């Protein structure tokens, strides 16, 4: 019972970490702008790039990725004698999902946040680094060709699912497979408007240009 309580607390902490709206914090503190009022209105790294420029965008991107790395690390607060090695991996996946959903539905912003890509990437980078590198390469190739961040994110998430299905398609690894399939599903849901714009040919492209400077 004590271990279960600790796990529930860690899930809550992971959610709260994921909820930290770095795009809004960086924009308001250093640029006196709220990224939710400009561009796509999304409280994420991509809109930060679009509204505040590459420097602010990179800072927010790194911080959002860090949230995804930090959450699984909280699993180490569980004593190793109270959980098996594979259960520990499953716990870390749950903590990572909690952080990602915190980013998408942040309590600090009335549950209206970003689209979860960077935070999910942080989780995958920590738990499945080889798959994360493959996804990153896939994203950059797609982005460099099309300049669509959304398309790169969608294709990269599907690539992760295929990677998981290739390496962990065993009956005893079913939770990992579910995790791998859940990410592209969530990414598609958070990008549903982008998908419509991609189909209609009205999706905005992203080019790295100099924008606002810190005040």
C-alpha cells in the first residue's frame, strides 16, 4: 500500500512538472509577450519559434524535452526491492505519459497547453534512445524537405510506433507496445487541426528568422 501511494504521488508530480508552461514563462518574463495571443495561439515550442524566434524557441524546446526526461527519473524514488525491473520500466512509461499529458492539459493554464511532441520526445529519448534518434532523423528530414513541423512530428511519432512493434512485439512486452502505439494516437489527436490544414494545403510552414529580442 505504501508503494502504491508513493507511485500515485510520483504520477501527480510528473503531471505537475509536465504542466510547467515554459513557452508562456519565457515569453512573458523575457519578451513581455504571451505566445498564446499570437501565431497559432498554441503554448508550445513551435509557436514560440514562430512568435519569438529561434533563440526563445530552442530554449523552450530544450526545457519541454527536459520535462519528459525528468518525469521517468522520478521512478528512482521507488525502492528497487519493491518493484521488478520490467515493472520499473512500465512505471517510468506511466510517469512519462503523465508529464506529456501535463504539457497538453496544464493545470496552470486552464488545461490548454501544447501538443506534447517535445515532452513525449524527452520520455522516448530517456527510455528508448535508439528509437528516439531514428525519430529525430525522420523529423528533420521531413522538416527540411517540407518546412512543416506538424508533418515531421506526425511522421516521427508513427516511426516510433513501428520501431516499438519491430523490437518489442512479444507478448510479455505488451505494455511497451501499447505505449508505442499510444504516442502517435495522442499526437494525431493534438494535431487534428494541423492534419486538416495539411490536407487543405493551408498549413503554415516554419522558417527560422530573427524575431523579438529579450527586454
